[in-house]
């Protein structure tokens, strides 16, 4: 079996920032998580990602996924 590695872009934020992002944007923590792992692509998700990076010290990185 040949395993292929794929990379998925994600944003990591310091602990406690998920709740702050949810409160700031008036949404659930689940919505914040979905935005930070790029599972959603909406105006709200874009705003969450932008604030995570610029306001809360988030870092964009890649997660390795194996098939």
C-alpha cells in the first residue's frame, strides 16, 4: 500500500482565544474551529481567520494528512 501525504492549511491560536473569537463574532466555538481549519468559507469564517491572525497572534501552518 502506497501512503500519500496531503497537507491541509490550518490556523493555530493561543489557548483561550477560541472563546474570545466566538464572543467577538457572536458565534459558537464550533464555528471558530471550523473556520480555523478551513472547513468553512464564508464572510464570517474569513473575518474569524483574519482576526485570529492579526489580533490574537494566530499562526498559519499545515497539518499532515495521510490517505
